[in-house]
């Protein structure tokens, strides 16, 4: 019977190299978030502009201005948010270091209760507490994960911002294609292309999921379409009120 393909090697040397490199931070959410928001906001601009019978030139100016300004704004916000998360991790880690230095027995009791809740007891529990607290780094990392739910994997704020901006600009440009290429420019065409953008985002997301790419694509299309619909109805309603 053939051996199934595995995602990585389990040879001792390969395992050591992989663990020494450390876990990679994930920027998937930045990509998906930026892509969906870019498609939604550009679609809202295109749909509203077509409804107002604006010229192709004006629509392109508004759309491209949105890609640059709103995309940069989202990237800047994501940069600040990611940096704040890193700073909060550093703050909480400093608290644990202080508590271990000033109240080591209390921190040992926290470790004891953490592993007690995981099902360890008796001599096994005491040996585990002694092992964990014998290494300060392991002690602190265990507390960070168990008490605060935080991993020591640090996300790079610049990478998070870049992924957001690129996804926003890339997928946000799709609703503008009818005004750049020889495609019939209409609200219907923009709608179809925007749904295509949502589907592409979802199907690409399947690369990091156990689900089929078509299922991920349909789910993201449904979510994005609802968001785009709300944006369109809000714009259409305001145009009706103030038009």
C-alpha cells in the first residue's frame, strides 16, 4: 500500500531545522479583508456613478482615487492595529516577567492550575510544573498562551499593511475593467465583475483551507455580494433623497 503524501518531512534533522526557523506569521486575513473591501467600495462608486450618468473619465478618476486613498487608509490602519497587538504582547510579557520575579510561587500555582484543567494530576502534575517552571522562557510562553491566548509569533506590521493595500488595489480594480477595456460599461457588468472578484478571493482562500475551492468561492461571493448590496442600496437611497 503506498504511503500517503505528507505536508513535511519527519526526519530528525528536518524537524530540527523546521522548528529552529520558527512558525510563520499568517497574513491571510489581511489579504481577504483588503480584497473584499476593495471590491465593495469600488463597486459602490461605479454603481453610483453609472446611476448618475457620469462620464467614463469621471468614473475612472473616482475609482482610481478610491483605490489609492482608501487602500492606503486601510493599510495604515492595519499597520497601526498590528503594531498595537505587538506592543500589547510585549506589555503582557513584561507583566509575567515581573510576577515571576516578585511572586514565583503564585506563578507556579497558576501553571499548576493550568495543567490541572488539562487533566494532569498527582505526581505527573507536579513533575510537569517543575519542568515548565525550570525554564523561564518556557514558563513565560506557557503563561502567555494559557492565560492570555497569545502566541509568540509576531506579525510584521509592514507586511500586514502591504498585503492589505495590494489586495485592495488588485481586487478593487476589477469593477473598473469595463471602463478600461473594450467591455460594455454598465452597472450589470460591474456587478458581474465584482462577484467574480469575490469568487476569486474565496477560491484563493481555499489554499489555506480543507474545504473545496468552489465552496470557499461561493461563500465569499455570498458575503461580498451582501456587503456590496448594502453599499449600493445606501448610495441609491441617498441619491434619491438628495438627488
